[in-house]
């Protein structure tokens, strides 16, 4: 019987989740991620060393809190290692308030730091910019799997990232196990309330919609 996501019981494994990229991929496929079930399935299928979630958070001085904060707090209390960065606010040439932030550097550094302790690294992102770090980690003898999707429109996984990975897992094929459609899903607020922030974070440029 095939193990969940190709995980192996004897392998020391770590998950690295590009939060905005994964959210956008799942949303484009029409479902949300059940993070509690994802973690439980992984823990029962391998020696999970760490599951890290990376996201930039827009803290608007005009609001009491970021709409992404409840999700971040829930994950932090329920087994995930959270790596967050506050976005930088600036005014563009048209006078609109915008925000910019990315946790790509933190994700890459952490993957390299942990690689020597791992047998298997699972990256939840379709961002082709991660191809080179995957290559470097593979050179250390670590197996690397990438989770994203080519079944959305447009596809979220870059071709070069898929080619570099030892295995590619399409997120659409995981829906029956870790997907949720509707309902309150392990998040204090519905997914649509996080939509603008997640999408903007993926683009690395934030625009106030008021």
C-alpha cells in the first residue's frame, strides 16, 4: 500500500510550507487545506522532525489586527513552527498605500540549516525560484518532494521546479485526504476573509483595496 505522499516510516522528514503559494494553489483548485489532518497523516507516516509554515503578515495601522493572524495563531498552537515577517508599508507613484513582504529567504536558509539532519524534505510551493536550493539539498543526499499543482488554471508549479524534484505531488490528488470544501476549517474565520492578504503576499506587493 502506497504511503501518504510517498512518505517512509524510517525517514527523518521535514515539511516547509510557503503559506501564500500553497493557499493560492488550493484556492485555485476550489478547496482549503485541513492543516490538522495534514499534520496527523504526516506524523503517522514518517519521522516528522518539523513542519514549518512561512508567511508575511500585513499589519495595517488602520486596523486592530491582521486578518491572517487567527490562522497563524492556530497553526502555532497546533504543531507547526511559524516563521512570519511583518510587511513594509509604502506609498506608490499614484499615492496608493501598498505593502511588500516575502519570507523566501527565511525558508531557503532554514531548509539548508536542517538538511543535514534529514532523509526527506517536502516543499509545499510551486515557486521556480526554489529550484537551486532544491538542487543543493539533493547534493547532500536528501530526497526532495514538491507539492503544488499543474491542474489549476493557470498551473501553480513551475516546470523547472517539477523537473528538479525527486518527486512531484499534485495538490489536487491530496484533496480527498487533506482538503475541505466550505465550513469552518481549523481557522477562526472563513478562508475568503484571508483571500486578499494571501494573494497579495504571493505577488510580494500589497495594495489597499479601499
